[in-house]
C-alpha cells in the first residue's frame, strides 16, 4: 500500500522545500522552452544564409557542403525539441507528485488526469515543428541533389563523396532522432516506476506494474513515428538511386544498392514490430490470470512480470533476439554498404570522375561540341558589337562634322553670293565688251 503523505504529516521545512521545488520545476520548463524558440529563430537565419551562400558560390561542390551544414543544424534542432519535450513531461511527472500531496489545494483547479496517472505525451507544437523541419530539410536536400541529375554532372570526386555522404548522414540522423524519441518514452516510464516504488512501504503491487506496462505500450503505439520516418528515408534513398543512375552507375551495381536498401527497410519494419509489441497477448493474459489468483508474492507471477518488463526495454533487454533487433548497427551497416558500393560503381561508369582522379582534362565529344557552339556564339556577339560600334562611330563623326561646319554659310546662301565659272566668264566678257565700245 502507498504511504499516505498529507500536508498535516509534513513539517514546515518539508512544505517549503516542496513549494520551492514546485516553482523551480515550472521555471525550468519555461526556461527550456524559451531557449528552444530562441535557437529555432537563429536556426532559420543560419539556414537561410548558409543555403543561399552555397547556391551563389562559384566553388565546385559548395552547394553540397552547404547542405551538410544545414543538415547538421536541422538535426541539432530536432534533438533539442525532443529533449525539451522529454524534459517538460519528466518535470510534469514530478510536479504531479507534489500536487497529489496537497489534494485540497489543487481540487477543482488541476485536472485529475495530470496528477492521478500522468503519461508521456508529445506536444502538438513540438510535433509540428519536427515535421516542418523534416520537410524543409528534405526540400533543400532534394533541391540541391536534383541539380546533379544530368548525365555526367557529378564530374569531380569531391562532389561524388559529398553526395554519398549526404545520403548516409540523412539516414543516420533520422534514425538517431527516432531512437532518442523512443528512448525518451522508455526513460519516462522508468522514472515513473521509480517514483511509485519510493512512495510504497512494500514492493510495487503486481497490478500497478502491469498497468505501467500497458500504459507504456499504448503510448508507444500512439506516438509511433516509424512509418513517417520510413517514408522519408525511402524518398531520400530513391532520389540517391536516381542521381547515381543518371551519372553512370550500371544497372547491375544499382540493383545491389537497392538490394541493401531493401534489406535495411525490412529490418526497420521488424524493429517497429518489436518496439510496438513488447510482449505477446498470451504472456499478458498469463500475468493477468496470476494477478486475479490473488497471490502478489507468487514467484511465478514475479518472474512473468520481470520477463514482460525486460522484453519491453529498448536498449538493455536480456533477450538476445530482441536485443539484436532493437540494435541499429546492422541496419546502418546495410545503408553504409549501399553507399560504399555506389562510389566505385560511379567511378567506373563516369569518365569525368576518372579524369579528375588522374588529374587530366580530357574533353568528351559532347563537351567539345558545346564548347565550339559557345565559341561561335561568342564570335557572333563580338561581330555584332563591332558593327554597332562602327555604326555609332560613323554617326559620331557626322555629328562632329556638322558641328564644325555650322559657322560656315549654308548652301542656299552660297548660291546667292557665288556664281559658277561659266557665269563668271560671261560676266567678264560682258564687261570687256562694254569697255571696248567706250
């Protein structure tokens, strides 16, 4: 039975300590949330600057390096959100244990669901923030990777290595964040069990232990994010396969890459099954029947409950089969192998990569044709510009000549003042005749 703790059974020092702890827990939750939103504000500005800088930079592969930085910042943001959510509900669990010691003070003020049987939840704003960050990261990732979908666009080894690294880092980051989320649920109910055991004068009753198992299983199923994560990773893997195929990987090697990816996806789904179903319905029914038998100290009942509690663990279960499937190293190994296969396969199927490794500048026929066409266009542009300048020069000379002749007499005035040589000869003959006659 629980040890009844009421305000009357507490001395003044204990009351003051609990009230101070109560205020400190709420203040800690507010502080965590404030730091989270401050970081997200800085995150938005940093991502914008890094991504824009990578897009406008003329350095080969700068856009890929920018996405690596954006991926690191996005993963960091998701981890902070997960930690803040865990911290909030862990503190709320401790707050509920303080409130339950002052039933008259919280009666009619605090809903019973918060202090009678608190459970782990995921705040909708935090969940929406993680979804938005994931979609934003995938959009930026796909936008950058898509620029390499043209045949031969991955033409230097640096770009090849970073493309493969982005593929691996994206999957590793998503799985790591998912594992942290699932571990937070397990840690919450581990803390809840410890708190309940501390309030008991005897070991925790079997029905209470069974209720904790059922609550944890229900919350696992309600907050399961594996289908959404799997869909995201399938899109990332599919985009990676398409880019590698367009850049020269042979269909045979591509089939091996897809095979390893499919094996990793199957292991991911098996992990989901073991995570959602920590125990079988038969074991649960067996434990319920033993509890109904009315012997809380039964050795068989205790052994069954310990087995159920061990099976539901994510990291430290004694069951070797479950421990193997809960581990992620084999799944990450398959993903790494799919990436490792792509590197030599792309190298062998891409002439530009081999030239870059040898340090030569061999040009393919297609590239040579493009360069010739570009040179012809440049010559035509230069000729057009020269003609325009020449025409402009003629007009300018004409304008300058007109300005120089402006002070001189116009033609009509010249016709009035001057005569032609024929007319001048006639005038002279006429004057000579007139003089002779005189």
